[in-house]
C-alpha cells in the first residue's frame, strides 16, 4: 500500500509521518525534504538564480528563507517555482516507487495533488486541525502560506481518511483508530 499523507500547513503532517514510521516499516517520500535536497542541485540553483536573481544565494547555496519571501508574497513567483520544482519532485517520488516494488510506502506533503502524486496513492490520509490551533503552533506563517494552498474543505473532500489533530498528544491513537475504522491494518 502507498499512503498519501497530506493537509494544510501546520496541521501535523510531519508528526503523523513520524508516528506512522514508528508503527510500521515504510519507505518514505517526504515532499518537503525532496524539495530541499533538489535545491542543492546545481542545475536547480542556476535556474532559480535565473528566475529570481542572485539575492537567493547565500554562500553558494539557495537561501530558503529568501526564496520563501519571494514566492509566498507573489503568486507569479510561486507559479514559476512550482513549474520548475514539481516535475522534478514527482520524478524523484516515481523513482522511489519503482525502487521499492511492493513495499509499503508513505508520500507526505501538502502539495500531493498539485504535484500529481495522488494517482499513485492507494489511500489519502488528511491531517487537519482547527485554524486557531495551527496558528498556535506556527504563528503568522499560517496566513502567508495557507492563502496559496487548497482550502480545508478541498483537502477533506479529496481524502479517504481524515484525522483531526488537536495537538493534545493523542494523534497516534487517533491515527490508529482511524485506520481500524477504515478496515486498514498498521
């Protein structure tokens, strides 16, 4: 089984990923980490500097904070970044799927659908939370990023399973209960 884990910024996807990895052996495609690794690729660095200028470089590396400022304040810049990065992230995940054959896998990230990876998932698990709880966890970053993401309702509509993260330490038991209710074994 390949499980897609997705949800809005700050909802607890990474925590859910850690929980799932601790319960069972999965191969992992963490879309954020793949994206971060790709930023070290010289071709990608050159393309980003071409698109956005030398302002992105800090000691010959892409300054992710600066990149975030450029793209999360400008829809066109975000579109350009996604146009460059999404196909490369997708290919890395497809390579992982191919390399791992019939082993169970997790594909985790907010942009699972936008990158085109949902067709490769047997089930989609959405981790959701109340906006105020997310803001309590990540602050104003919620506003700057969430305006570029799908709505809460869009994530939930695309889900096979939804777990509401209350940030109360019960996420693991809530995930296990969700799997059991859906007839899935962890």
